[in-house]
């Protein structure tokens, strides 16, 4: 179906009583269709539209063609399409399909040594290299009204969360590479959310720890602090950020601007977990981050300064964002290819 014919079919499908030919052609002309009569004739020849009492409307096959076009369009825009052989996993739907809202968040971007990061990853995951280095983002966020999809926000849970998301990739059983994020560490201040997240064995995305956490704002200054419980030592984080929006990266960053780091660090929609021969894929559908660079006034991260990625971890940049809704898709999994080494390329 040509774009012009599709435009005509959409115009007719939005009018339950149909459209007179003159009105349909006028609408298509206003929409920029050069030859609207040709589009109408193409739909009629295909059996997708018919005229009844001087009004044109879609036939049943026309409605079906429109649904198929919508499916193909959605599929073409899907940032995380399913691979052949990937299937949805049996789970507890109301626990594994949730929605929430980031009230405010920071992404603290660290360039790290690929060999050190590889030691923290389960096979077959390997570090994804950008600008000659591996990457881990500390995502600290204030979450509002997390709840199963379709449930009232009044029944949602509000809490803080910090996740250390490594940029990784793996090869599936078909030999195709797929990229995503793997959480090498996570904490939350909500004990209920921690136990729920850790109880679902097939997730394997967040092995949640427990911590006292705070995000406090005074004017443009945002203070964040994470103080893990003794059983989850190694993740103290204290920082003050000047959140006045900046479009340019700080001096020393490997990125030339916000657009430059979109695909490598921001447009990462899949959280990955591993169990046996399978890689589990949890995709997040979310609004655009609309993030801006911000400046750290003070910053101490125990994990990067004294932890498994030290020495060699380097702060590259910090992003700040507000008001971002997201929801989880149903959990999927696929078999991975045989693993040949921790730094396979």
C-alpha cells in the first residue's frame, strides 16, 4: 500500500459514517497528497473501500489492512524487537508488568576498564565498548507510584533506588549481537520492593541491597546520599549536583554533546539477566529522558573509588532529568550462543 493510499484509508477509518468523495479528496489535498483521486482508486481496486449512499468507507478487508499497517509501523519503531526464537516467560503478570514515574533522577556516567568490568559479568555478557572504554552508569532516582499496570496510582509505592548499569552485549543462538544493560549493583530504601524484586528468580536483573537513601533539593542544588546496610557494604554515595541545565558536556568528556551519547548510554531499553542457557530480556517502554548535563559540586562514590572497578574508573559526565514515565513489557528470553571468553568481541 502506498503512503497516499494509507493516508486515505486512515482518513476514512476515523469517520464511522464515512466521507463524501469531495470531502475526502479535500482532506487528502490539505494533508499534502498530490493525487488524492489516484489513492482512492487504488484502495477501491484492492477492495479496501467501497461507496454506499454517496459516502466512502473501509471494507472489512480495508480495516484488516489498516491494522496490519499499524502493526508493521509499530514494529519498525520498536527499539527492542523480539528475535526469532525469543519467547515470553511464564511469570506473575501483575508483578512483572508494572508502571511508575521517575520524579527526578541523575545518571552518573563512568568510563571503566573493560577487563575489570568483564569479571563482574555472567557469561555470555561482555562489556560494550564506546570510545575505547567500557561504561557503567549510576542511576539514582526518586520513583513515584510504582504499581501493576491498570492499578490506581493511589495504591502505588514511592521510594528511592540506585542502580549501577553496565553497558553490555551478548550473542544469541542465531549468532546475532544484542545490547542492553546489566545491573552490577542495586539498592533501594523500600524493604517491600527489595524483597519482591529478589523473590522473582527469573528476573536476575537486580539483586537488591538495602540502604538509607535521600534526594534533597535546594534551589538548583540537588543532594543525593546512599548509605547501604552493613550486609551490602561498598556502595556509599554522597554527591551534590548543580542542576542548572547545560547542553554541552564537561571538559574531559569523550562525548561531543547530548546527541552524541544518546545511542550508547541513553537509548538503552533492555535490562538483561542470565540463567543457564538463557538470557532474560526485560524491556522498558518510557518517555524520552530529555536529560541535560549537570555539574557535580561534590561527589564520592565508594564503588568506583575503592571498589571492584578501581583503579581506572573515571567520571565522564552527569545527566539530570525530571518527570519520566515508564512501564515494563512482559519478560522475554532467548538462548545464547556458546561463550568463548570474557572479552569476546
